[in-house]
C-alpha cells in the first residue's frame, strides 16, 4: 500500500514517475481524440488501424538494421507504425467505396491480414540475433520498464499536439460527426475532416505504442468517451470530461502497476478505465442506470397509489 | 445548351447522377422560380433526394450544370440553407437544441471565432419562429419527430439564406408541426426567399406549393401547380393506371 501511495505521489523512483506522467498525458489526449472517434462511430476502424501498425514497426526495424543502424530508434519505429496503420486505413476505405462489402467486413479482413503479417515478420526478426534484443514484442501490450526520458517527452509533445488539434478543429469535427452531408453544404471538406479524426486516433496509437501497446490502445480511445457520455449532453464538455477520465485513469493505472513487480501497465490502465466506465454507467445522475431505476420505481409507486 | 438564367434561385441543365451502374438522375433540366414555394415530387427511388444532394455537391454529379442565382454553388454557398432528412442523423448525439441551431452559425463565426451573445439571441429567435423556444436547453434525443424537424428548420433559418432546400420536411411529423413548418415557409416566401422541398404527400401539394417539379429519374413535368400538377403529369411520373388518391384530380380514364 505504501508502495502504491509512493507511486501515486510520484515518489516511487524516477522511472515510475516518468511512466505515470507519460500515461496521464497519453490518457488525456486519447480521451479527447477518442470522443470525436466515437461520436463519428469509428471506434472499430481505429482498432483496425492500430492493429495494422504492427508490420510497419517490424519492417522499420529491419530497414534500420539493414542500413547498419541499431534498429531500435523509437522515432523510426513509430514512423513505420504510422505509415503501416495509414495504409490499413486507406485499404479499408478503398474496399468500402469500391466493393459492396460492408465496412465491418473490410475492417475484419484488413485487421486480420495486417496483424497476421506483422506477427509473421516479428517471428522472423526474433530469430535474428539483433531482433532478440530489440524487444519489439513489447509494442503489442506495452512495457514500462525501459521507459526513457525521451519517450516521456515524445508522449508529452505528441499528446499536446493532439489536444491542440482537438481544440482548434472542435467545431468542424463535431459537425461532421453529427451531420456530415449538412457540413458539406456549409463548405467543410468532410473527407479531410474524417481523415483528420482518424489521424488523431492514429497519432494516439503511435505515441501510446510504447506504454500501452497496439492491442489495447483502442480501449483508451473508446472507454473514456463512452464513460463521459453518461455525465453530459454536450459534445464539447464530453471531450474534456473524457480527457479527464482518460488522464486520471491512466495515471492511476500506471501507479498501481508500479506498486507491484511485473504488473503490466497497459492492461491495468484499461481495467482502471473500465472501473471508471462502470461507475459512470451506474451513478451518473441523468443517464446512469441506478438513478433511472430509482426514478422508474418512484413513478410506478405513484401511479399505483393513484390507481 | 442554353445559358443558365440568373434570376432563378436554382437552375439545372443536363444533370445526371449514377449509383453504381444505375442512373439515379438522368439528364435533368429544371428552372425553379424565385420567391416561391416549389415541390419536388416523384415515387420512392425516383431520385428526388439525390437530385437535391447533387445540386448541393453532397453527392458527386456525373454531368450537368447547376446554377444558384446564376452562380456556381461554391460561390453562392452562403445564400443556400439545406435541411436534410430528419432520419439521416443519430439523435442520441450529445447536443442541446440550441447547440444544433447554432451549427447554422458556424460558418459566419469562422473556425475559431466565438459564438457571440448576439448569435445566441439570433438562434433563439429562429427557435421562436418554429415554436421551440421552450426546448432550447433540451437534449435533442428527448424530442419527438416533429420537434426534431422543427429544430432542423431553425438551424437552416439561422443561416439567413435566400434559398432553402428541404428534404421531406413533412415526413413522419404531427399535424401541429406540419402547420408550423408551412407557416414558416410562407413567411420566407413573403420575405422574398425561395423554398424548394422534396414532398411526397400528393394530397397537400396544391394547398402548400406554387410550383412543382415532377421527377422519376428523368424530368416528367415542371411548372405552376395549376398547369403542371395534373392527372396526366402524375401518370407520367408514377406510371400505372392508378390515379393517386386524395389529390382531387381524376385521371381521364376514370372520368370516362
């Protein structure tokens, strides 16, 4: 317990403090960006693009090794992840527009193919000497042990950028999420704005790779907004509440994982966020299920008395 | 091809739109009158909504020209307000009635400009015109279908446009809402604005509208209600021997 308290107050050591602050920033950015993703109903697309980033990571590693580098340069790996995720996104949108396949089928096919390819490449790399030391498999579920100051700075800068874009483009993104054809008649480029929303999800995926990993990052994008939705009827407020829930949940999750050895950070953050979602679902005054049940029971009693 | 008239709020020449390998709208000409209420009429799947969306650039057109007050839509955008079908959006979206109406002001406010107090007053005035002032703070998911339609109309009013394009504004609304909407449309006409609505209730065409445009993929008839909305033009649009019920019109066959 004291260990948990130390972690919570950033006194559990340098690395744990970096992890907690990085996680908080990541959660904040993910909650805000994820709000637009969920309002536009693109949650599963963002999951598919996250999974699609794996082959890019491994190919970037191979390329850097082939060029005589060390292969572990984070920036190179993340660039590979972003390019590969973007390719997955474009393939999904191409399949949906050019064939009669529904978007969910296109997503399933792309997610499976890209992730499968990534795992095959990963296995190949792990059989090489350099690959064993690279620890690329940590990008699947995230790891905090090797978190460096540079990594934390990258998350902080990337997260700040995501938040900045969310604020600056809040009106067009909200409008497109609610009523895209109407937005088009006002002169907004709806395809570009859709791409921007997915780009924000992609950016969160990339900066969260190290800490949470690509398998679970979708949870950081989706759970805070749906939890926030229980507390407000305003899209603008939902964005900041989701950011708050995401930031607090990720910070708390990082502290918990730092308080005991070998607790995986990403999955614990997701579980903490799920707890936040459950509490919101039960307790939120206007939309929560407990209050709704109470109101329902009171109304029934009143009607029965009246009868 | 004749030049597109500048006096018309919406003039179209040779407009075609396809979905896949089927034409949805084929080689359509139309000229709508200014300061009038016009109805676009045709059976289900006749391309009425598609025609409207193609004029607005929401769906890509294969060919044809569209002029709004003699200009391209891109140049005349600020003079046009669009009211989509009510069922085209998810009404559980986190927004209040006032939020939705103020979406009509986004363009004027600019990307980062604040929506001023004056804008808020204007939005409330638009809600008042559709009889929804008391609902300003209400979550949109709690509205009835008719109330949702009025909110969409108020959003278009907030744009302060000269041409209003409505896609089935009377679909699935209560009688009170229908009257309220007709009243607003008439007040727009009285102020010199032009209104074009996709309409499917043939019984009310003559009562509500001045001008009709009949379409079934291709143009079937066009003109003032008195001359263009007849048993013959309806037959040409809807086909079959069935005289549409309740229009007050009798087909010649039935009369014989």
